[in-house]
C-alpha cells in the first residue's frame, strides 16, 4: 500500500511539472484520483486520433458455438456502464425483464453535470420513470433564459441570441443516477460496482446468447449470460472501438470544467447571474489553433457549472465520405499556426488559466468538483456507419447519436428514452435480436444528424477570428427568423422549412458563405452535404405522408405487418417514433 501511494505521489509530481494549475486545483477539490481517469481517457483518444486499436485484446469480443436450448440464461439484458444506461435499465426492468448492470467504478457516479429544458425533462415523468416530486430534489436551478454569444472586437458586428426554455433546467446528475439505481434495484435488477469488462462471447448463430466476463477488484473473474448486452461504456467503449476498427467517431468535443462557487454576482457578461445560463459563449479568437467555447449554467445557491470545450474532426478514414482539416481529404483548409488538439489535461490547464476571462472570481471563490469527458459525434445521415456487433446494442455516448452541433447527449437520451426502450421491448417480445433487427433501435434523429455541417464551421479554417465572425452573422440570421425557429434548432426539433430559411437567410446576409463552405468542407464534404440534404428531404417527405395517413391508418398498417412480417413492423414503429421525437409527428400519429 505504501509503495502504491508513493507511485501515485510520483505521478502527481510529474503531472504538476507540466500542468501546475490543474494539479493544484484538483488537490484543492480533493479530486486527485480523477487525474488517473483523465489520463486514461486521453490515452484512449490519442489512439483514436492516430487510428490505432488502443491495444484491445482479441478476446474483448468473440463468437462461440450456439448454446443448447436447455442451457438457461442468467438475465435477459446486461448493461455495461453505469451512466445514462442506468435510466434505460430501470425502464426495462419495469417491463419485467431480468436486468444486470455493472461498471468499472461505482455505478451512478457522474463526471459531467447536465442541463435540459423542462418539456424534455417531462419525458421521464410521462414514461413513468419518476414523478415531478422526485425530480424536485434533483433540479438544482431553473433559470429564465439561455444566451448564445460570440466574441467580436467590433461591437456593431456582435449579435446575441436569447433562448428561453432551452437547456434552462440544471440537474444534479449524481442525484438522478442514484434515483435510477434505486429504481432499478426496486424493480428486481442487479447492480455490480467495480467490475471491469474482460471479454464478450456471443453465439455465432441460432438463438442469441451473450456471455460477459468481468474482472473484480480482488482478481476474481465472474461470468454472466443474457439475451443481449447493451453497451453504455461511453466514448471510450472497447466494443465501439472493436466495431469500428479503432476509430468509431467522426467528430468529438473535448470538454472540461468544474462546478464552482464564489463568482462575482451581477448582470454583466463576465459576472454570475443566476437567472441566465450561457449555452454557447466565446470570449476570444482561436487559441492553440482551436476556437475555445464556454458554457455555464447555475446550480444550487451561487454554484455555477462551467465548461470549456472545442469542436474537432477526426481523420477521414474513420468514416467514408467525411472530411478533416488535418487529413488529406481534398479540402483546402489549412491548420492555423501553432494549432493542436489539446488533450483533456492540457484543456484543464487552459481552463484554470482562462476562467477569469469568462467569469470573474470573487474573494470567496472555490472549485468544488471537476467535470470532463470526450463527447463523440457522427458526421453523416447514415443511421449506421458499421454493422452492429452481434448481441450488442450501443446506447448513450457509445452510440453517439446526439447532435454533432449541440452535443446534448443527456437531452438526446432522455428525449428518446421512451422510443428506445419501447422498441427494444418489442424486439425482445418477438425475438428480433439480430443486428439487422436492432439497427433502428437508437436515438438517431435525421434533423440533428444533419447539423454536422454546422459543426464544421465551429473550427477555424484560415484566421483566428473565422469562427467568431461567421457565427455572429449566423446569430443575426437566427434573430431575424424569430425565437421559435432558434428554439427548435437548439432543441434538435428543426423542421424541413427551418433548414431552408437558415441557409437562404445566411446566403442573403453573407453571400461569401459559398466560398467559405467550399473551403471548409472541400469537394468531398460538399458532395456529402448534398447527399445528406436529399436524404433529409426524403425523410421529411415520408413523415409528411405519415401525418396525412393519420394514426388509425398507421396503426392498421402496423397490425397487418405484425401478422406477416414482425421485423417490418418494428422498422415502421422505429420510423414513427423517430419522427415524433423530432417533432415532425404529433404523439397521436
């Protein structure tokens, strides 16, 4: 034990030489153990950037001969990861399924804080997961409006967007996950702390059966079997890395921050106003070749959760048709002088140095706890970039189906929770567990996925002020188009005509956008955008036809399909559920 402590002290001392502000702040927060987790995430993502498989053992996923009919399974569903998967697992346990959930740490510990709108939060109540009274203890603050603002040296060129009812409810993430854990165990679920996934064995054919091998802290190995494994292990999931050959995502948002208190109170942008949240803020031009952005939302008392992050695009080869400003993809974009992709550790160091430029600390200022993570995204309208692993269904950050612009993984998960659990219930009921059957069971939204184009313009392409200049133009367009459209855009409920109004409005206000888009996206990116736009328009047309058919006709069609082709009925239900989540169909359709 003494040798182990000395080793950790030596590691912290080495880190303190490179990242003195970070180590000092983590020590003040009594959070030095988080440094190891941050370093582990950095190592995985550095391997992803290089296109390496991150040293995954061959045994992490393997096929085995089919089990005999007489061999019983321990559970119906096994969940790997104790984050957002807890909510999903609790709902499935209420459906009567035998559920096991494990995590490499303590199940229900959150490393990020969450905010959401009240309407979206109501999905948990409508689903029966919890009551508003239970949520009352979890809601830390509800503020009047959220602000989007970009830096501009020329005040005349600066524009600000105010968004009521967008990400204006701050939640205690830990309290919500603890509630979900209690709900899961009350429904008969099994929860295992400090279990690390060693390997997954799946029947090669026939009856679906999955076995997981878990390593315990004492060195023992446990084995459990189920009909299906749900991968909720986040952006560094070894199963996602295996599925995609080491590079599962096209875009990523490295994010760090703290929950802090003691900022100077007041109405000015650099002061803390508990009635206002900051959704997307820049206070300077690009640094380290990246456009640093801030988010801040009030918590209990004078607490403020603050994030610093930037948008990045990974190498082209990870997803056909995607582009990257650092890869030879045909794009004319060039890296800025001194550009890099700061790791979480470096981003934390910049966060502690730059925080006063965003919010002014007062005399009683203190950091309370760190928040951090790599939030992944896909840059495509394809529902699936690679076939699912047999017996494995990804959820949360492992699936990365949230908007590549807003990166609201929590909001996406909650908004689509009834959809994903309902479809999984149908698949289990009819034994539709092959990868082709499970493919439509995700939080994918066509209107959110199309935002990959917007996210590319959040990365500097020529000069340090590129992003701020263009986004101020875009905010002016959104202000002209009205609060309803802007609210739908930031809540992932953009409708077909919204998209055209934004594109045409931007072209009218700033015609140079055509040349900028060609430079930023490159020929391959422009071709992909055109293809994705056509796919988006086709989805909008199908949703419009479904609305014209009406609920009764859709129900009769689903009933007819269920008698002859249950798999087709599942696909129909999946499409209808997606369009409802996007706001394209009413709940009654």
